[in-house]
């Protein structure tokens, strides 16, 4: 199944079939998906948020904010997070509101702002389902790309028998998997990107070198995410132990100078660049052809500046997208803003070594997006999730043009 590692947002509305939403959440979690649940107020009458939260392993969203502490539940963030939004059960009322863009609860505002594939599993009495208005609403939703999992025939809560029972959770799970398989977000189809990743290596002699702690994980995750959205990606990589991401062309380099040449040769014809590599700012001015022998006393190595790869792209950027990183240990925001201007980035992804779990090596990062419009900080999350945020930024950048 295509659900492993996917973010599935389950919407639950007020129907007796809400109990099946609990089983759906369990099926999705079992398949390795991360699940969040948004419920309408009416849904809470049929199944408790506690049940849903326990099964989803995440808190439930009902209101726009938590009345206890004012914590804002952003429908935009929920929609951005999701790879698929499935509303099961979907009542006639919710389907009608979706069809007409009514946004009077968190579930509906999330639907209107979601960029991911959306699926509905209707559940209602047979006469409501066969009513022409419901049919028209479903046809309208289908015409804007909403996937519909038809209800089944059988005994209904009213005691009547007919078509209107929500499809079984196992079947809906299969349909979500198929939907994701077929409708991977190809939002960057036809776009060409350069991504730099990993550490550069600056030789002192044939034995020793200067480098840093970058493993390439962050940059590789970005390359993979961009490629999964249909972009043609060339990954210019310093030394790493990572396998080449699927669908990505990889060019291996060692020094900052080599990385500069590789990037410069490919920038023309690209739509965007993501500069994630930890590039040495200095390299030994002379590289000894033989192993430097130790002698009495200290020694000094004279260093010279390396080319600033990102700044050189920024200088000839035009209307292309250029994203850079800032790895800081102090005065984070000020330094990131300086880099935004000096290197002519559209976005600086700031990560600080003062944040536990951020930066080099691990699978997580904690970043702040710094743009000319302001700053937005995100929680500690998987590098793959940071990569998605960056790809989503690229999506919206190209939508502007
Ligand atoms: O690889 P991982 O272990 O997953 O770690 C990820 C990371 C910490 C390396 C990554 O998240 C990160 O922060 N990368 C940028 C590291 C860095 O060199 O930052 P900087 O603030 O020194 O550089 C600013 C920007 O200019 C960066 O986009 C950098 O790629 C670029 N640069 C810097 C120097 C140079 N000579 N040429 C450049 O292009």
C-alpha cells in the first residue's frame, strides 16, 4: 500500500456511521500513515474525540482555536500537512456545504484550503442519498476532482434498507491508497531544479582535509520531495553515505570549487535552486602534493576564500526561485536576514544548532522560514516534513508567475 509515511487527514461529520471512522483511523495507522482527525461539532455526538485521538495518536481538531488557551488551529496548516483529506462519513449536509463553498466550521475551511487530493465517503438514509439535490452536489464535487467512495446497499440506521451505508473502512483505506498511488502531487511537473547537499571536503594534503558535519540528509530529502512532485532534479552532492533518491540525477563533487563549477554549469535552464550544502567558506591556499610531515612546534595553514556558490546564482537569478539555508549558532534571525539580502534568496531556511534535534546528522530539523514578507517558525519535525514545506513554498512561488 502507498500509505506508509503519508499524512492522512480524516474528517468526521455527524452520522451514525461515525463509529466506522474509528476503524478507518485504525486501518490507516496500521498501514503506517500519520493520521490527524478533524471533527464537526455534530460528529462529537456520535463518537468521542477521546476515542478518535487515542486511535489517531494525535489530538483532534474541532474548533478554530482551543478555548482554554487560545491556541489557533490553522485550517491552512492542516490542509498543507495532509497528503490526502478523506471525509468519512460525509453527511448530505456537509456534502452540500462543500459543493457550495460554505465554510462555517473547521472541517469545511480545511476542505476549501486543502491542496491535496480529497475523498468523501457519503453516509445517509437511502432517500436522502437518492434525492436529486444530493446527486447534483456529488456531481459538482466530482467535477472539481473530489473522489467519491460510493455508499453500499444494506440495512440503514432508520430501519429501512437501501443504498446509503458508508463503505467499509477497509475498502476506504484501499481507495485512499489507490488515490495516492495515482495522484501523487505532480505540482512541479516540467520544472528543473538544482539542489546542493552534504559537506564539501577541502584537501590539505593527500591524507588530510577540512570538512564539516553535514551528512546530506536534509538536501537529499529536498531532492526526493521535489522529484516526487514531478520536478527534474540534479543533486550536486558532497560526500555522503546516502543512496541517490528515486528519479534524481546525482553529480558527486568534493571541494567547494568543484561544487561551484558543477552548479554554475547547470544553472542556466533551471527554474530553481535549493542550496542546502554546507560549503566550506575557506580552503587551504596551497595543497601539499605529499603528506605534510610533523615538525617541532605549531603549524599554521593559510586559507583562502572559496567561491560563494549561492551568491553567484543570486547575482544572475532573474525570476528563478532561489532557496538557501542558514546554519547558525547565535544572532540567528539577524544573520538569516543578512543572507537573504546578500545572496538574493527568495527564502532562507534557518536552522540553529541551539535547537535540540536541529541541523546536522539526525532525521529531524527545526526551521524558520525567512522571507522578505516575514518569518514563520515550525516545530521540530522529520527532515522529510521540512522538505515538503520547502516544496510547497516552491509550488506557491511558481503559481505566482
Ligand atoms: O546534511 P545534514 O546532516 O542533514 O545537515 C543539514 C544542514 C545543517 C547542513 C542544513 O540544514 C543546512 O543548514 N545547510 C546549510 C549549511 C551552511 O553552510 O549554511 P551557511 O549559513 O554557512 O550558508 C548560507 C547559504 O549559502 C547556504 O545555503 C549554503 O549552501 C550557501 N553557501 C555557503 C558558502 C558557500 N561558499 N557557498 C554557498 O553556496
